[in-house]
């Protein structure tokens, strides 16, 4: 699967999720305090150059998910206009 195919699959998935939740529900989504605290902890480990390889992968995945949520929120905001 090429990068273009992966982007297309992600876009289709985001559209699906956006259709299942109202635009307001998508815009209201926030990560739990536990998830945010973990992301902060991993970010601090990274800044201090103390991050393990496993933590680095975890942080990268969190950043990918954050990017996907941002795209979903942008789509939801467009729909409300």
C-alpha cells in the first residue's frame, strides 16, 4: 500500500467517524486527563533526551492520533459553517 493509499484510507475512516458523530460532538472531543498527562510525560522525557525507544513509539502514535483528531475537527467545523 502506498502513502497515497494510506492517506485515502485514513480520510475515508475520518469521514466515517465524522458521519457517526454530530459535528458538535466531534468538536467537543478531548483526550482524557490520563492520556494528556501521559503525553506530557513522554514529551518531557523526549525533551530531556531520556525517552526510551518504546516511549518514543508511543509518543509518535499519540501525535499521529492527535493529527487525525485535528483533521476530524476541521471537517466538523467546515460542516457547521
